[in-house]
C-alpha cells in the first residue's frame, strides 16, 4: 500500500490524506496549524475569525467529562484585519488550510471574507453553529433562509471553496444544509459541538464562566455519525465528518457513512501523533478490504457492495 492511496478530493480541494485538524482545539495560532500539517494532517482549519477582535470568555472555559470536554471559550480571535496579516506570511506556500469565519449577518461574513481573501489559503469553513456565543452561532445557523443568504454572500466574494459547519442542536439540519447547498456551498462539515452544561459539586454552581458550553469528544460521535449519514443520503457535495474521532476505526466509520474526509479535534489534546496513527490504521484497513482509494469506501454503509456510495447510487437510479 502507498500513502498516495490516502489522497482525497473534496471538490476542487485535494488533500494528501483524509484527516483535517478541526477548528479551535489546536488552531489557536497558525504555528499550531502548521505543526499539525507537518505531523500528518492532510489539512487544517484555523480558529474562527470574526470582523473585530474578541477576547473570549473568562476562565474557566473548558471542563473535562467522561468522554470528552464541555467548553465555552467564546470565539477569541484577533479580528479579520489582524489575522489577514498573519496569513500573509503563508504567501506562495499553497497550504491545505481552511480559514474558519463567523459573523452575525451576511454583511459581517462578507466583511470578513473580503479582508482575508487575497491571502494564500485553500478555502473557508463558515462557523454558523457555535452553541455558546449569542448572535453569531446557532442563532444564525438554525435559520435556513439566513444561512442561504450568508453562503451566497460569501460565495460572491471568493473563488475559494466554501464549507459550512452545521449544528446538531436543531431539528432542521437537512433544511439548513439544503439552503447552504442551494446557495452554492462547496461542502458541509458535520458537526459542531452539542450544547451542554457542567456543574461543580463543590461550589454548587455551573463550572463554566459562561454557564453553557459545547460538548465535544467521544460522547458526541454517534450523533455526528448519524448526521453525516443523513446528509450523505440527501446531498452530493463533499461532507467532512467531525465529532469524537480518535482512532482509525472512528475515521473509517465516518467514511463508510458518507464523509469524504474527517476532522480530528479533542483527540489532538494528547498530541499530533494521532494523525499518523489514524492514517496508518486506515491504510491497513484498506489493504485488508482491498480498497485502492479512500473514495472507494465513501458511503458503503448505505448499501451492499464496494463503491455503493452516494454518487454511484444516484447513477444507478
């Protein structure tokens, strides 16, 4: 088996392997993003960038739980203008980096994309699903019409691919996704964290300074897997699975469910070695099953037989 067999294509975006560093967990600086790429990630998503500098919430912002973390960091970032200067240092490198952006309206997203777009990076991930920041997260991403408007504005500002990160905290997942795809989204990321809370038994108060946060890690993996499976049934655009992936088995589950690539977040808290470990596991699995390319297994869980992915299914109907 060759590492070239791990290459994947997400529309116009090509990655050396299907593993992508998720936004926020380690992508708090470009140096960490670059390290993840050096240590085996096929791509990486930056921290979420808004129109203005944002400090985020006071500590405590993250609490460990049985199978992951509950966090409410508050989208701290230097603002689009300042981050654009950081991105300028990557000129000519053509790295597989997606810049995560957020805003409370189509005009704010338009402003952020306009400030960033001249730089050399691969594309965008629109964070329309943060569960703990008022006005810019799920309050935006739960409304199909607003999502469509935001995606349309972003697409009009850039020739780079635009992925939309979806929220699991809604019963309108497919409606929101449809609006994003109809407005021109090049792909979907599923999912963001699940709205949650932790209580400190010693103080008798909520553990997080913001009270509410987002649950990440292994506890949300079945939810994320279900979302990817449902989205893959309905849409032809590439899907990036995200939520509790820490082993090659988890990554393969998402690929079989219909994801073309997966993001790894919480698992990187123990180090970036996880990328190579998962890649080696995927290669071994492919060899054992006789898969020549990662794309051969995408969507297989939807039916019997190799290559029974969503694109093949449509061609047969």
